[in-house]
């Protein structure tokens, strides 16, 4: 329609709000000057029902009216607004809405009529509802669905406050018939209240009534053409109701009404809210029918699919075992169901049919998803078992190919799953095996990680056991001998053990792929295991510190340089030995007091404090021992030059100390007070050992001074006089006796008879018997060597004579002299043989000459042996 000078289009047919036109209209017609003294009157109703004609006659506007001669068609398109020139006391703005139920828009485009009706309800102070008299009592003709919709959406969108600003709903009954007005109003009122009660209300409006938001009134007009004069008269009466002084005035107070200068902004925002509301986008009738029937067909196909025996058998078997061609069977049933839907829904709206088809396919896929996942689960379990079997067999064949075997078995398992998933896949659905494959891959990796963890754990356990042995054996030996560089050797043992264990662990895990972090973690565990083992050994040694000190004391004090027990002979200096042994015991206590680094060489504050503490006890103990010992101990009782004054050089007073200065608590093995207690306990035990040694020495000294009784000496002289003289005057007996004496003396010394018998007769005899063979061989070998050396010496002397003749004469003279001496001896030894014949004497003289010549050589040999023996005793 062509725009009039007193009208402006607020909203066009496409739903666009004409903000500039509306703003120009309110400025040109003085609406802004009215401020809040204005009212908005709107009218709604069916198309071509005379809405524009009514507004023009009542308010004097110039909205375009329908031309009856051109046929009944759409006249007003969109929403138009004009100012009434016939109402002066109140600025009255008139809105003419596009009629509802028009053929131009059709049944598929009913959104605009709902949006425009809601706009009029939200903006207008008085809303005229144009109703044909013969449509009262009808469902569609009277516009009840449209009113029901705008009532419901108005509460949702604008949340009006009850009894604050009530909109006047004026039902204008057109072409009034003979039916009484009161009866018509009663029917309309009943319908309106039923509509209000049936709508869905927000929670805060559940108990609200229609009268809380609307003031409903009714009026009627005669037929416009048949009773034109009456129609004009009634329009004048109706106009007076829109003035403040008119009878039954419809003008209400400006309670909550916005000023006129905000009218454009307010209406624009209201229209924007309405346009964005999806509840007004209701489908057309055929779309609604298509939705209902397509939904029914969809549900029926779903029900038939679930009850199909083939599907039930497929579903029942899917959870127990892998089924061959599961995917093909399921896809065939799915396709059959979808085809049945298409055949029954082919006559309905295509868009609705396609929408429900998609929904049906999705729901069918959901029904199939359960068995589908069950089949994939069985397939994954099968491949996981195959992976486990292949992996174990590969490790049996070659344990050093852990990572390679795991990767190969995992690849085979995933490949087998992919191949089996092809038989499970259902065509026509979006069901995917990716999730099940990912789960299988995760389980395989988890299995590999568990096996890897177990292999690493077992290898680490075995390595730690070997590490403990590598540390324990040398560490225990060191903690028994306590060398000067104890801590350096302990740390060396630990480092070597860790290095060896690390190499063994690397060899054991050669086939296992380890990250740098894992390798570092294993090395840290080996280091920790080595530290713990060494710490346990040190702690054990610290707990048995007194025993360790006593062992070192006994070893130093009770054993000689050859490692044999001392017999405490008179020449042994007991005070000096006790002082040295106690100093060694104190050194053990100092070494066990705290943990030290590998570069420790002695001399820290802890060692200085302990040595300072024991110095006085050592000196006093040595002085006490020397007082009761021989005078030889007096010269040796002074401190040795190797001991140092530990009171200086940073040492502290251990007598009152409660902790070691500068030493962390976790590094302490023996606390200061424990060191004091240990030393006192040790001193008590060592004093007893020193006292026993002194008693033994005194007993040995007294035993050495005793001589044989006189009667024993007299008996030996009387009874053995003849034998003594025979041996003395017979060179052979003399040499043999001398040799046997020397051999026995050497054997006596080597067996250390005195020391062994100190242990007791039985123990001493057993010990001497055990080493008798070795001692005999040693003594015999030494004597043979000595005789050989003597023979060489005699040979050299013979070769140095002037000549053989001279040698013969010398030997003859010597033999003669010897024979003369020998004859005398024989005569003196055996006086009862003087009656022997001269021949016998002559023969005996010749034999004696030869014996005398041999005696000279034996005499020289005896002298050399005695000289060597005396040198050995010296």
C-alpha cells in the first residue's frame, strides 16, 4: 500500500523494524511532547475482517481499506501506525496489524502473525480483538490458538508483574446478530478463561489469574454495509471511550509507562526479543501431521526391528562368541527396517520424512551398538590372548629380545583385530571400531609395561642380591681388621660393587628398552641399595663396637708379629704392648663414631676428641702395668712418638659433649655419650687381660729360675758316668750325640714347645702333632743344606794344601798322635782287656789310626756346627 502522510510503517512484511521511519513519525506528530500522556491502541484479527475500516471510522485515521470490487485479498502488510486526529485530550497512537489466516502467506508461514500479535499485546495499552459474530464458539475462526500462544509466550518473555499494568483486551464483535450481547460475552469469557488455564505458565505464575494481567471487556458493532448508519453511530460511541471524560473510559493512568521519547527504543527492543523467540516458530498443519505420522511409523519400525527373530538370535549370540559375518547380517536387518519406513512415510512432507529417517537410523544404530561392541570386545580379548601367547613364546626362545618381541606381538595383535573388525563392521551406520582398537592397544601396552616392570624388578632384585654379597664380604673383613684407610677402602668397595652391579644389570636388561629416566632411576636404586647395605654393616659394627675394640686389642696385645699367641716370656714388654693395643682399640672407636667420605685419612674433630679422651686412660693404664711388671717396662712406658695430642687441632671436650659438632644426625653411628660408655667398658675388659698377661709372665720367670735337685744331679752323674766317658772319648758317639742334640734343639724351637704347652697338655700335644711333619721336613732340609755347605768348605781347604805327599804325611802324623791318644783312652776305659794278645793290639792300633784320621774331619765339622748353632741362639 502507498504510505499516507499520517501513517508510517513500523514493521514491514519481512519482519524488519523501520526505526528511522518510526523516529521521524514521533517527532513530526508531536508525540515526544506528550511525554507520558499517550496511549497505544492496536487491533488484531483475521485478514479482510474490516480492521482498517473500523480504526479509520473510530479514530479518524487513513489506513488503506480493502476494495470489495477487486476481491477479498491482503490489504495491510506488516504493522502500521498513525496518530488519531479525533482524540484530543490524550495522544492516541493507532497500530493496524496484518490480518491472520491470510492466503498470501499460506499455512506454512504463520510465524509472522504470531510475532505481530505478541508485539501488539506487549506494546498496546488497549488491544482490540476483531471477531466475527458467527465465529464465536469456533476453535480456529475465533483465533483462540493464536491468543493462547501469545498469552503463553508473553509470560515467558516479558515476565509482567501482576496487577501493575493491566492491558485492556476489548473484544469487538462484528456484524452482531440476534443473539443477546450478554450471551456472546459469556461465551467469549468462558473461552478466554479456558485458554488461560490451559497454557503452560512459568513457576512464579502458576496460581495467577487472567485478571491479574488483563482487563477483558466486550463491545459489538452492526453490519458495516447493511446497517451503515448504525455502524457510524456506534463507532462514535466507541471513540468516546478512548477519552478521559467519556462514559466507560478505557484510558488508564500512566502507571509504569515509558516517556514518549523512549517509545522508538522500547518498541525496537521488544520486537527484537520477539523475533529471537523460537517458541513462536510453530509448524504448519501438514508439517504437524507429517511429524506425528512419521514419528509413529518410526516407532513402529523400531519395535518391529527389536522383535525380529533374526535380530534376537543375532543379539543373543553376539555376547557369547565371535559370529561370522555379524556386520553383514546386522546391516541387512537395518536396511530392511529403513526401507519399510520409507515405503510407509513416502507420502508425507519430505523434510519431515528425512528428519525422522535420520533419527530412525540413529536409533537403530544405537540398538545395534550393544552387540556390535560385544563382538569387538570378544575380538579384542581374542587378540589380547594371542598377543600374550606369542610374547611369552618369543621370550622363551630369546629372553634378550624383550622389546622387539613385545613390538612384534603387539603389531600382530592389532593387525588381527583390524582384520576381524571388517567382519564386525555394520554398513550404513557410523559405528566405529576405533574405540575398541584404542582400548586393545592400551591393554597391550599395559601388558607390556607390566611385563617390563616385572622383568626389571626381578633383574634389579637379583642384582641387588649380588650387590649385597659384593659389599658384605670385603666390608665385613675390613670391619674386622680396621686398616688405617678403612673409609677409603669401604667407599672403594662400594663403588666397585655398584659398578659391577650396574654392568650386570645392563646385561640382564639388554633386550629391554629403557628411557633415560628409567636408567637413571635404576642407577639411583642401585646406589641406594649399596648405601643401605653398607649402612647396615656399619650400624651393626657400631652396635658391636666394644666387641670390635676387644678383638683388635686382643689381636694386637695377645699375638706376636707372626700371628701366634704370646707366651709372655720375661723379655716381653707388657705395658708398651698394652698401650699400643689400647691405642688401636681407640682408633677403632674413632673410625666407627661417624660416617666419613672416601677421602678421609684421619685427623678430624671426632677422632681428635676420642683420642684426647683415651690418652689419659692409656697413659695411666700403662703406668699401672709398668709398676707391677719388670723394670724393663719403665723405659717403654712413655707415649710413643706416633701418638699425638688430640686436644688441639680443633678437638673438643668429649666428656661433656652431647653431639658431634658439624656432623648431621643421619651420619652419626656412635653418639658422644655412647663412645664414653664403650670406652669405659673396654677399659675394664682390657685391664683384666693385661693383668692375666702379667701373672703369666711372672710365673714363666719363676719357672725359668728353678734348677734340678742335687740328688737328681748326683744320680745322673753316678749312673751315667760310663756312658758319658764313652761318648766323650769316642769321636763317633760324640759326633752322633752332638748331631742328635742339635737336631732336637732345632726341632724343639721350631715346634715352640714352651708356648704350646702353655695352652694345656692335650691342646699343646695336638698342635705339635699337627705341625710335626712340616717342621721335620724343614729342619732336615736345613741340615742337609748346612752339611752340603760344610762339605764344599772342606773340599776347598784340601785343594789349598802344597801337595799330596805333604797331605799324607800330615794325616799320618795326626793319625799317629790320635792313635796314641786313642790307645790310652781304650786302656783307661777298658782295664779288664789288658790280657789281649799283641796281634790283637796291633790290629786294633791300625783300626784306631783310621778312626783317628776320620775323627779329625768330624771334629772340624762339629766345631762349625756348634758355631752356627751358637750364632742362631744369639
